């Protein structure tokens, strides 16, 4: 009996090591985020992991996270977009001006800037896809142009204070609570609606993973051993439950988090379950081969940059509503934060590789670094250096894992 136990244990360890080596590129960012959060929780004596701080952290990540999703798609097709930061700030200022001085309602203002964002993305796509201008140059021109446009919009008014409560609730509001159980005992002060949604997400996650595994088995693809699959589901479910419990201890799930979750689910579905997603990866992997198979590289370029413009508009909405204003400095360095989040999240500088979920984790890593170091009272100059080192480490990790995989092949 003892020998069997040892054998089973060694098999489990061997399988776990093999699966970790095969998926180190995907799991590395999750491990990094866990390490960062653990370190800051210890150094701040639990303040970092408090309900209030985690809630604020998620809200701070929102406007960068949506940009990082769009940037991941741009990087997958081997391009870059430097214009998104000031485009986001400019569109946020347009929304503020539309509501405060043109007397438009919040829904109409939001629709207006989303259309403008799509048009801005179409322009970038035209310059890159049709005119064959390098994306770096085309979007650098956009960076300069939108910065000037932002200055023009805010020149005479300076900071535009937004007084529309419905709009401001997007960046500062929380979903309403509905009590399913008596508000007493361990549920005292707990946001039960958030807790219920967390349980629903866990159930949907488990069903999705089981269906995905069954599809892979049906098509005779290689899958991880059953015991490791179960361990993974238990671990991820526990992680979701812990985050949900922490959030439910403050004010619950914010509308910013809801918007980010919806965007993540939408883009995850597009990239993993549709022909469009497969075509985007194909263009990023080898545009010449993709063109020969009948995929329009030009069309994919237009779609990806239009998507980036729409997400820039959404980022501008989240930022302006969070701070209840539009300023002349809105959008500064947003593009660099988005690029960093995409690379830290596993996107490859060489193109063809990247995941929507990875970009969110990358955004959380970068925002967690800032939040944790602020709580520790570390000077801003050192914060930039630490973030730079993390970004370099992410790119080195990408190159190292890619070279190792090529050596194995």
C-alpha cells in the first residue's frame, strides 16, 4: 500500500511538472501575479488584500485593461498602436463637452464617441493596411494629432467637470445588492449579489472547461491528465471565490468590473470560437501564408484597428467617468501601459501569440505593482524602474520560452 501511494505521488508530481513545462508561457503570468500579490500583502500587513484596496485596484485597472485587450490583438498581427492613449483622452474630453456644453444625454454622448473611436481606428487601419505605412509611424502621427485635438477641446475651458450622475456612475458606481439570505452571521455586511455572481461564474467556468476538454478528446487532441485537470479547476474556482469574497466585503462588484468582464468574455469568444479570431492569429503567424489561403490581410488589419479605436473610446469613458472630469493630461502614457500589459500578459513581440485573458492579467500585474509600492511609500522614481524591470523580464521570458520550444521541435 505504501509503495502504491509513493508511485501515485511520483506520477502526480511527474505529470504536474510536465504540464507546467508545456504551459509555462501561459501560466507564468498567473504565477507572477500571485507572487506579487503575496509579497505586497505581507509587506503591507494585509492592507493590499483588503476589500477596499482590491476594489479600488480593479477600478484603476479598468481603463488600461480594455486598452490592453485591443493592443493584444494589434500585437498579434505584428503591429503596434501608439495613438490610443491620447485618442482615449481626446474622446473622453469630447464626451464631457457633449454632455456639459452641447447638452447631450449620457447614452447619446457615449454612442457618439464610440463612433468616433471606430472612425479613428479605421483611419489607422487605412494608413497601415491600404497605404502600407508602418504602424509605428502611422500611429505616432495619431499620437501627435490626438494630443493636439485634446489640447484644442480643453484649451478655453481647462478641466471640464462632468456633472452627469449616470455617466459618473460608470466609473464610480457599484451593482445594487439583492439579499437572498438573512444578513447575519458570516454574511453580515456581505454584498450577496456579488457573491451570487461569483458562484455563477464558477459554475460557468467549470461547465466551459469540461465542454472544452470533451471537444479536445472528441477531436483526439492531447489533454492533461484527469487528476491535474480536476486540480486546476479546483484551484481556479477557489481563486475566483476568494476574489469574490474580498469584493463582497466592501461594496461589491463595480460597474467598471462588469464592463471589463463583458469585454473580456466577448473578445475571448471572438478569438477562440470564431473564424475571425482564427484569421487574426493566422495573419499574425504568417501574413503571406494567410493571404495565400484566402484570408484578406487588409480586411483583418481594418477590423483590428477599428476594434482598437472602439476600445480606446471605452477607455476614455471609464477614465473620464472615474475622475468625473476631462483634463488636458488625460490619456498620458496610457498607450505604454497598454503595451506593457499586453507583453507581460504573454503577447509576443514577433506576433501570432497572445490571449485576451493574458492581457487582463498583465494589466493587473502592472497596476498591482503601482498600488503595492504606493502603499509601501516607495518613491515614484523607483516605481518606474521596477516596472521597467518587470517588462524586460516578461520579454526575456517570452524569447527564452520560444527558443526552448524551437529547440525541442
